[in-house]
């Protein structure tokens, strides 16, 4: 008896990168499983009867619970987010093309860590080796914060789509430094934004920083250097010059640059970067890349576009791409995007976008061609102690290796699209890692249509648990310090007695905090914080 005219359709598989149902064979992306040894556990070699090694790539092999995508609230359409920064332990600040600031808050809800046995290899004698590791099991809890609509924080120049903007990675007096194009005619805007409340505390406008519109701004933190605290910024303009600014605090702003750089023969500057460890900076125009000294501004070296960019055409013309996605690493590696206009049989072909790796002396070390649908990169940052770079473009973020032996080798990929047919609508404009650059546990991407994507990195469970414990200890210490502050207000005018009372209150607070760190919440206050103690112990286990 035949019940159905057609057989049952095969069940669609779930994509491990986007979470959507459907096959990935129609995806225009390359098959990175075979190129990066990211094999599954069920794959087995028939020859030597051994399992493939499991590669723990942070983006490709991550489960679905390790990322979250926050879309913009209706109605639309929404502007693109072009700059993003991770602030503190649980906050994120972004700016769109209309100059409006957006605030996000995230938290990692960790599950109880469990030990798992990963089989690495099986010998012919059937002797297996088990390695016990801890996995970061959990999920994100993130939201978009909507502050008061009485005063929407935004950049001063909001008449057109903004391109030149930079958010500081470090806080200056607890505030985020925002540098942007002031009026499209050469003015530099300096703003200090309060990240927790989402308002602009102070701002200033330097009207004649350049004689034409500002095209690129890059900042670097001076906290870990010998120059002191603050930010060092390089500003490029259409007037073919660049300027170097140093901003220490919000109370005393510098109204003139420290140095000015030239050497581009009238070409507009659209790319720049700084390396404090090498004491140099670079500026990029269409036909020239100039290396300058940070000591006196002298032009050290000039690099021209490569003659052999690695395109499969004999007739081509190569220039540096019009993008601020340039990298000057502390190891002396320069990564510049190039565009090659090729011809075949007298017909013009679509421009080929490549990444070119140079040394600080100007030697060509290698190149890597990007897919045609990715377009020109929007942002590039260095990671892993400047041994790799993350390239943000259409469709997501790719990770390449910075090495002389294997230049720009493809390592990993972070995809941000759901449907391969709508890949052009999923673009990443900026990326950031944090909260600590030396040991990042979260990656944030500013996407098109005002969306943001967060991705967990190895170690986020331990970081979140430590942050919760530190915040709980700080909360108890602040609660115990309030009685001392009230006593100081009451008896502060009495000479001698007030100082003794205030000293007694501070010693009481120090003793309470030290006892909480040693014995827990129940050691000092008895059974008052039994519930908090049990909650912390459950999360710790």
C-alpha cells in the first residue's frame, strides 16, 4: 500500500556558525574545515585507524551558545555601527554613521563546569589517552540600554555619514575619549562620554586642526608606556598632511598638535597607524605609504604599491585601497589593502582586493587575495601579541597569520550572516577584543543596520566568576563604609572626637573587607548573608 506519492524530504541540517537551518553547500565561503584541521570526532582514517586531532578554533568550532546577535529595535531602517569599544567588565559603547552613541550591557551566565574526556588518538593496541579539560559552558545575557531621550548623545557633525571617528581603549578619568571630524572642513572634535550613564560630560572643538576634511583618526593608549597616562592620536586629512595629538585628561586639552607629517605630494590621506614600541607611525595615500618618526616627525621611508600583488593577470594597475584598515605591528609588520585593476584580452575586469604584507624596511613579504564578494576591508586589528590580524569586511571577520614564513595564512573565520544570498547586507565595520587586550575573553563586532554581535572566547567563565566575586566584595565594603561616612558628617566638626570616630569607622571597614575575603560572607556577619554565601558557592561550583 502506497501512502505517499513522494518520499519524505531529508531533514535540513543546522549551520554550526549561524544557527539557521539549511545546508551550507550553497555558501560562497570556502570550506575551511579541510584547510584548518577542524575535523569532527566521527571522522576516522581508514588507513591507520586513528582519529583526527580536534582543533579548538575559537570562532569556527564554537557552539551556538557562545555568541549573541543584538538587532536594532523597530522601526527601521537603521544606520550602520562604524565604531565599537568594550568598556569595563560588562559594557560596550558604539557609534553609528549618524553620530549617535549606543550603549550595550552584557553578562556571561556560566553553567556548572564539568570535566569532559576528549579522545585524541587511538593506537593499534587499543590504548587510548584521555585528556580532561574544562569547557566554557554558558550563554550570553545582553541588552541594548536606552537612556533618557531628553538629550540624545551624538557627535557634533551629524549632517552626513561620518567616517573619521575613534574611541579610546582606555578610560581617562573614568571617561571615554571620542575624537571625530568636527565640521567636515578640518575641525577636530574632542568629547568625553560617561560610559555607565550614556551622556557627554564635556566636549571641545578645535576649528583649524587641518585645512580640509579629516579622513582618518587612530588612537593608542599610553597607560602601559613610559610616556604616562592618556591617549596618543594621529589624524589624517584630505590636505595630504597628518598631525599627532596627545591628550592626557579632560581638564587640560591640547589645542595644537605635537607634530605634523607630510610627504604625500597632494594626495589625500585615508589610512594611518601608530606603534609606540617602534617609535614610528605611518600614513597611507593612494600611491604612497610614508613611515615617520614620533620623535621629530622626520620621514624615514616611503613604500609604493607592489609591482607583483599576486593577481592572476599580466596587465594590471595596483594602488593602495581607499580604506583606513591598515596595520603597523610592533614586530615591524605592515599590512596594507590594495586594489588591482586588471585587464584580460583588452577587457576590464572587476578590481581584485588583496592584503599585502611589508616589512618596516619596505620589503614585500607576501600577499593574500580576498574573495570578490568581501570588498574592501573596513577595519584591521592585531591580536595574539601581534602574531595575527583580524580583518573586518562583508560577511564577517577573517583571521590571518603575521609571519614571514607563512605570510597572511588563513587561520579562522567569524561569520555574521544567516542567509548566503543576503551576504552583502551583513557587513562588519569595526571589531574589538576585551576587556583586557593581553587576555581577551570576549569579541565585539559593529555590524550593518545597527546590529552588534558578541562572541565568547576561551576563559570567559573564569573571568565572569572572578568579576562577580569582586563586585560582591566591593558591594559589601561600600555598605559597611556608609555608617562611617554618616558618623563623619555628624561629628566631623568636633575636633579630636570626630577624627577618632572616623578612624574607628575606616578600621572597621578594612577589617570587614579582609574578613570577607578570607572567610566569606558568613564569617563576619553571622547568618545575615547565608543566602548570598550559598548563591556564590553554587556559582563557583
